[in-house]
C-alpha cells in the first residue's frame, strides 16, 4: 500500500514549527556565526572578566575574560558534531550487527550476540574517561565522536536484533515471502515501517547519550580541555567557582542552550513520528 505524506500539513503545526525554527536557529548560530568571528573565542582575557549580561556582552563574560556570546556557539557546534558522529557510527554498527544476527544462521547469531552482550556489560563512561585522558593530546572533535560511537552500539544492536527477530516470525512476512517477493522488497515493504520509528528514536537517544558523556568527562577533566565544548565551559565554570563568586551566567547560559537544543530535536522527532505513523498505520500480524 502506498502512503501519501503531505508534509506541508506537518510544517504548519505549531507544535512542530516552533521547535523546528528553534532548532534551525541554533544550528545557524552554532555553525554559521562562528565563521564571522575574527578572534579565537576560547582565548583568555580578550574581554573584561566576570561581567553580567549587558547590551555590550549579551551573555556576559567569564572570569577568564571570554565573551560567552562568542564562545557558546563554538562550544555548542563542537558538542553537536561529537554527538552526531557518535550517533552515526553507533547506529551503523548496531544496525549492521543486529540485522546480520537476526537474519543469519545459529552459529553467526550466537557469536554476534555474545559480542553484543560483552559490549553491553562494559561500563561505557569509565572506559571513555580512561581513553580520553590517555589520548587527550591526540584528540580531535570528530575523533571523540568516533570513539563514543565505537563504544555505544551495544544496546541499540540488541534492540535491532529483537525487533527483526520478532518481525521475521510475523504472518505478514511469511505471506510476502510465499507471494514471491524478494528479500529486498520484504525489507522495504514489511520491515522499514517498523524500523524507521526506532531509527529516529535511536539517533536522538544516542546523541543525548553522547552529549551526557562528553559533558561528564569534561567536568572531570578527562577531555581535551583546550577545545571549547559545552562540557569544558561547565568544567572551567566549576573550577573557578562561578556560582560562589556570583558569575551564575557562566554556568546557566551553556546549560540553557544545550537543554533547548536537545528538547527541540526531541520534539521534532516525536512530531514526525506521530505524523508518519498516524497516516501509515501498519497492523501487526
């Protein structure tokens, strides 16, 4: 059955349009605005230290003389890159291993699922902190995302395996198979409508997981502290006791931007999910 999606209807919904505008604005602020900055916003004492938000410095300045209006977009951009790279690699590995395990012979399935179980029981954050601290002189922003992606695919792979293992036993899949459809057409017709929903959830969940690990590792000083990320801003704010000194905006501004970014992305995915699957309901056999 062919499903017609009129995405103009979705775009006109306020619950979708407002988060989309916020999300696009944050992307432009993070990726376009830093290209217009003539100075390195991570450099110290190019601005008066510890100034509250004002018309001259809209987000205030840090105790190290950094303008948060210039520093936050660079930090948010780097955090977004880390989370996106981690989500991309994690999803690709998880879907490859989960699909092969679900559709292969017993020996291959048992071997791959044993590997998945090993990855699942390894404590991710302590391992990441050890790796980051050991290699932090060699770390780059994309490499941080790659390392996270190589560690964070265990639970998504198990979920993909469970979904596909359940789907292959469904009556409608057998009907398609005995109707003469190829494996490719069965995947497109019967599997994709179910997997698409989990794919969106998986991407958002992995990005959130990567952001949380980046911030946590940075707070403990295990990251490359010379690189501006949301986590490193929070680290230096805590290191210089921003709250105790009354420089509350040093902590508040990056946290607000991070929360708004994650929430807008989540709401966009939820609204897309509601729209697509309200118009394309697939009945389980």
